[in-house]
């Protein structure tokens, strides 16, 4: 029979409570670290999205500049044709030729005016896109600065807490070895069911310290006696009395 099998129920409860205290401290360290990696990841995703937006804006700017260039070429073409038809009008032989050239002149004049109008509209759109791009670039630069600050903060916190976390992990493993396997398995299962990782809780004001469900007086008395492992009928957590903190014996690390 191993030493862990010789533990009284009270010692088992004290050992479980000690293990919970150690694991809760590890959870606290990881929560402190845990928020930052999420923030870093969110910032990285946002920056990636804004880089894609910048790429799309650059493509829009290139397209708009090409459109303005093409419209400018159309305008030049129209002006050349206008000059050509005006010269030809000077040498027409009949009214039919004159009317035909007049019609072409009207068409090219309209084409020239339309090209100028479209070019002005495109230039306004280009200016608007470029302005939006500058705003986006400013936001992107700010996000990059924030990302670097968050990364530095995460590196600092990780460096500061890494040693403490490793020490606590060793203590947790050591404490687990002093408790029979079936209890450790049950403890870990309950811990995994709750975000706060609490599997061993005290009762306060007649309520479970985990789910705040009411604990009948007789049940409270049984918990205080520490003669058996008692779980909350509402959440399944292991219950210990509030005084166990002051009376529990220190287990070897």
C-alpha cells in the first residue's frame, strides 16, 4: 500500500485544496499572459486585413490613373480630328460634303467635352481614393506601433512569469502524486468543465463557492466533519469547509 493510500479523508481534502491553490495560481498567470496573445493575434489579423485593403486601393489608384490617361488620349484624338475636319471644310466641293464634315465636327466636339468631363470626374475620384488611402496608411502605421508595444509587453510578462510558472507546475505535479489517481482524475475532469478551473471550493453563506447553489445544513455539517469527499449536488465541485485553509497541513513540495 502506498503512502497516498494511507491518507485520511481529511488529509485527502487538504491535499486537493492545496493542489487547487497551486493550479489556480498557474491559471492566474496564464490568464495574464492569455489576454495579450489574443490581442496580438487580433492586431495581426487587423493589420493583414488593412494591408489587403491598401493593396486594393493601390490597384484602384492605378486603374483610375490609366482611365484618366486613356481619356486624355481620347481628348487629344478628338482635337486632332476636329482640326482635320475644319481644314477639310475649307476644300469641300458641295453641300453634302460640308454637312457630313459638320456632323463629324459636332460628334468630335461632343467626344472632346465628354472626355474632359469624365477625366475631371475620374480625377476627383482619384483624389478621394488617395485621401482615403492616406487615412488608411495612418491607421495601419498606428496599428503596427501598437502591435510592437503589445509584443514587447507579452515578451516582458512571459519572461517575468515563466520561472514562477515552471516552479508552480512542478509543485502541482508533486502535489498530484500524493493524491490517489482516481481523485486526481475526477479533479482534472471537473476543472476542465469550468472556465475558472475551480474543482475544489469552499462554501460561504450557505452556498457553493463555485456555482453559488444552496447547500443544506446537514450537507454543510458533513463537509465540516471532513470524513468523506462530498461534491456539490448542483455543479459537481468538491466541497471543503472555509476553515480548511488555516488547518490544512503543508504537503511536501
